[in-house]
C-alpha cells in the first residue's frame, strides 16, 4: 500500500506541473489540430498544371498531333505556346516564365525511315527529385500518346483503303458467282476462270494493309471477332491459290468455288464491321482503371493524419519526461529522493503513470479532432488504435528517460528531443515509405517507437486491418526494453550522485 501511495505522489507531482500551464496543454491539443486543419483546407488534391511550351518545326505535319495532345492534357498542362523557336522557349524556361519545354525533332520522318526512333527532348526547371520523376513519367506517357495519335492516323488510312476495297470485293463476288454458274458450259468457263483469278488476286493485294492492322490486334489481345475476318482471308487466300493453279475450268472443283463464295460473303460482312470500329479503340484496345480493395477514398491529409498523431504523441512525451528529469537533477531534487524512503522503481513507475495519463488525455483529444473534426476515416478497430497509442506512450516515456539521463541540462534535453524528432520525420515512414530505404536503415528506424505507431495507425485507421501485425509485438518489446533500461540507468544516476 505504501508503494502505491509513494508512486501516486509522483503521479500527482508530474501532472500538477503540467496542468499548472493551461496554455501549454491548450497549444498541445489545439495547435496541431489547427495546423492539420490549415494543411487539409489549403491542400489541392490534384497536381498543379505545369506551364509548358511545345517546340515543333515550322510547317511540320506533326504540329496538328502536338496541338491535339496539348488539348487532351489541359488538366495537367498549361500550354503557353506551340512555336518553332527553341532558343526563345529555353530562355523563357531559364527566366522561370514556364516550367517545361518539349522539343520535337526537325527531321522525324527521315530519322524513322533510317530505322531509329525520333527523340522528343524535355527540358524542365524542377529541383525536387519527386517532381523530376513525375516529369520523367509524364514524358514517357506523353510520347506514347503522340505515338498513338500517329497510329490512329494510320488506322484511319487503313479503314479508308478498306472502304475502297469494296469495289474489288463486289467484282470478285460477281466473277466467282459467274464461274460457279458457268462450270460445265462450253466456251464460257475458261474465260470466267481467268476473270475470277484476276479479281481475287487484286482483292488479296488490296486487303493487305487493313488485315495487317487486325493481325496485330489479334496477336496482342488474343483471338476475338477480328479472328473471323483473318480466318476468312486465310481461307480465301488458300482457295485463290488453288484456283490460280488451275489451267482450265475442267480442273476446278465446284466445292472449292462454293467455299470461295462463302469466304467472300464473310469478308464482306466483317470488313464492314472493321470500317465501323473507332481508331481509338483499335490503337488502344485496353483501358486501365484503379480501385482500392481495402478502406475507402483516402485524401492526402487523411494519409498524413495518423502519422502526425503518432509523431506528436512520441515527441510530446519524450520532451516532457526529459525536461522533468533534467530539471529535478538541476534543482537538487535527486538528493531529496536519495534521502527519502522511496525506491527507484516507485519513482519510475510514478512518472510513467503520470506521463501516460497526460499523454493519453492529449492523444484522445487529438484523435477525436482528427476523426470527428477533420473527417479522417476510422475503418478499423478502436481497440487496436487505443492499444497502439498506449504502447506508443509507454515506449516514448522510456525513450524520454534515456535522453534525460544522457543530457546534462535543459538545453541539451531539448536538443536531443529535436534530434529524435528529425529522425522520426525522415525515417519513420512519415514522409517516405520504409520500402524506399535500405534494409539496414529500415531495421534501425524500427528502433524508434513512432515507426511502429505510424505503420499500425495507418493500417487500422485507413485500411481497416493490420497488414504488418508484427509491429504490434515489436512495440511491446520496445516498451519493455526501454522501461528496464530507464529504471536501471535512473537508479545508477540517482545513487551515483
């Protein structure tokens, strides 16, 4: 009972020291909430449009494709000009009037004819590595889009040529039908055979460009409706070759002629379908859509909110504990503790309880503000969130003890707390995913309690499930190890004078 009373005295002491400063408590709760509110209210979810100049050769045929591409990218690009003067565009980029310049080659056609790809040079003024990667990705997708526009024109040309084939197809149908009817009629069948052979050869030659496009689609996407047209064309070619080998009508098989008629009818219907297809669909048969399988829509502010909560909880407790212990040492309070009938364990436990209760109070207020004030989603279990915050508070208290025992003054304690804060911001997954770091650094980052807190709170609040549940026992181990270390070091410092 006496142990409980003595530990309770330290609980009351630490809590009263903090509660006597209502302004501090208010700033700890309201300050971060207001900052997050300003962050969420002022943040644009969409990427800002990039001011861009397109440089194309004067009078180039590619200019129309470039203008179409610029119009299609109006949400991502603000096109300042489409001009032939490259030096002027680069000077405007250097002066900061635009952010990106795309230069298309002067001799693109000649370069392609020589068997090489024509290069599109992209100049920018970004120094942010992430923005630079975004521009590189945009360059690849933008060039792909221009290539698609060129392919669309080729497909349209092929469709127009297939429309011109209609006359040859009608002539071939008529000549094959006449050959079928004339077989067995003296003097007429050999002449009809020659006419049919000529019409079929001309039809096969005219169909080549259109069917080459469909052949590419079938190879990329697998057999589909285009396979019917290709199979009919293959059968027609085989039948036409067999018919060409016939020197006279007497050697022609009537069944073969009937199959040719059927193939021509199939070609007629399928060719009409091909002509009705949109060039956009032929060039881009697939369209990608994204859908999250866990949780709901996560805004940018909601993604950072759990990490901010974990970071504030750790930094607040570490700073409070470190300053409290250093202040007691500077004021000579430790001498009183050594003379008093109180054990090190009772002091440590009392401080742990005090800072746990203070931290829990502030964490509860911050969590309520995030969920009910800013609308941060809470998809998972409240029990897991509370458990995570409780373990984070215990581990952070132990970390605060270690920093205080290493510091020699208030200023050093604040410096050490700031160093831990910076390390937590950069390596805990607050700014960048842990997967971006090397394995050794990831393991070192896991020694910070906030790292486990960030991962667990994001998983529970935004995903609704623990994708990495091992961080929970890791936080338990950290809290236990830091408690034992804090108790032993505090005891050594207290009785070492």
